[in-house]
């Protein structure tokens, strides 16, 4: 249900607008037992006074967080680096993933529970998602140990987080939203909900604070965390050595998404495109980074396309794969910005349930979908969406980049220069800037 992720079709509709009517809309039980049955572990965050004051600002703060899906987990993990460096004794809990857990975060529910994109897809998971939100709200407002959070930070996932933030803010809990909903790209009507729901927004793009300020929303530009993680000059040779690839190989990376629904809609399409590419240029090597939970599905899609033996599927290592490749066929999402920061030519594609597609495209405010194009305000890389994303068209677009490497190297150089400028614009000390802003909110 996440992700920033720009104008790409990341979010489903507001959950409350999808509520079924009649007896099936009843919320799950909010008993203390339900917290445990719902997969939530005890927070172990200690007790607090009724005054609910922050001791020494953030030193002993309890920070509640929700990060949706893989990309939100990654960004939240980087944010936690700054928070725990400044306040080693702070505790954090809520909904998160492996990156957050490695920073000591207690995940009461895994972030992949929120990894749903599109109207129809959200409908299928509506009861479970809303049930989790209700249980989480109850746990935060009426915690078993009596300790409410000192602050709540919602990381992306606006359709889940904004309603939760609004309820928590109304109950006196300070709320921060990290990664502004892309109201400048689509669904501009969410501005009012943001104003009602959050005390502060941490923005990852430089133009967002002024836009939000015009609507009475306090915001701080903190840069994009990935701009600090990804080197300005990626080491292609070292990445290839780690993956067992040769310097002279022509390598195409295939990234069909990080959600199960994306794999179902895109993986086989991408592998069929790879088959066409391989027929045109048999020497090309294909490599696919796969999160462990989706590796089997990706392998099955490759097998159905007759490509299982022709692609190298690796566990994770998406950054290594992007550093190693000459070009990438990639699902619209945060990964496209990562590819841009690695200065790699790409073809952005997406396909989804047809009804979700028709609803969402009517809400789009800009001509671009991919983040690199949105931020550059130009079609610097191709976008092939929905019916246009045929295997043949995808293959042709990727082969154009591969051919340009030798036939028109100036195009590759120009793209790399454009992405280098973008990288510099997004590079800030995100962890420190975000922590500074959070500290001010805690003190206020």
C-alpha cells in the first residue's frame, strides 16, 4: 500500500471509502487477547507517568512506527540509524520489517502485511488491513503496560498511516509522516487529510515543503536517504566480481517488483521480454535480485517463460545488481529512483488489475509515472504502462539502451550526467536532519 514513490500507482483508495456495508463491516475484537492473537508481541517498553512526559527529550522515548512493505522498511531503517545514534536508550515498535528489526525495532506485525497496491487489490485484503490498523491503534492508545508512544512516525503507506495518525493526534500523541504523499502528482485531495492528521512531514524531495506550507502543513526537507547510501560513482567492476560476472559482459537487470501482486502481473511479462532480448543478442546476461519471500514465485515465472536456465536469480542484492548492470527492466516504484542514483539506463514498466488501472490513471496529475522522469520533469527514460507493456515493446526499449552503449554512447553519458545532478540534489544528511526535526517536535 505504500510507497512514495511519486506518481506511480502505489496506493490504493482511502480504506474508509472501501468499507463494505452491512454485517460484514464489523471491526475485529479489540481485546487484550486479540493483540496477542493478531501477531503482536509485548513491547517491553516500560512504564510511564500519567503526565506522559518525554524524559531528557528523546533519551528514553518510545517511538511507534509503521512502515509499509520493503521500501518503507529500508527507509525507516535508515531513519532509525539517526534516532538510535542520538538516543541509544530509545525504544521503537509497531509495523516494520527486517531492516528495522536490525536496529532493535519490535515488529508487532510485518511490513509486508501492507504491501498491497491498487483498488481491487486493497478490496481483497480490506478486512485484514483495517483489522490490523484498529488493533494497532488500540494497542498504542491503551497499551497493556500503560506506556503510550512519545511520538508516532508513519513511513509512507499514506492510506494506512494518515487515518491512524489522525486518531493518534486527536488523542494527544505527536505525529510525524516521513515521505510526503505525492499530492503534487495525484490525489491532491489528500492535502486536507495530511493537515488534520500530522504535526510535521519529513520530505524527501526539495520542492515539497513549500507546497505543503501553502496548505498550513509544517514540513522539513531532509533529502532522500538512498542518495547517501548509494555512491555517487558506483563500482561496476566490483559489483560484477561479487556476482560472478565478467567486465566485458553485457548485463541486463530485471526487477519485477517487491510485492506478490507485482510479481504476478509483471514477472512473466518481463521474462518473456528477456526471451526476445536473448534471441536478438544471445550473449546478454540477465540477473534478477529477489527478496527471499518472493524468490520461488519469480523462479516459477521464469520457468513458465522458458527462461529459468537463462537468468541468474540472486537473493536480495538489488544494489549490487543495479551497480553491475548496463541497463535494467524495472517495475515502477522506489527501485526506479535507486536505478537512477546508480546512473543506469532503464525501461520503467507497470501492469495491474484493469479496473485499478482505469481508476488510478484518472487521478494522475502529471504525464510521468516513474520517479526519475517526475524529478527530471521529462521523459528521460521510457515508460511502458499497462497495455503498452508488451514483451515485444519492453524488449525493443531495452535493446535500444544496449545498442546505444556502442552506437550512441553520448546518450548514455548525457543520462548519467542528468542522474548525477539529481543525485546531488537529493543528497543530504537525512538521518541527522530528520532526527533534528523529530527532536524539536518532542521538545515542543
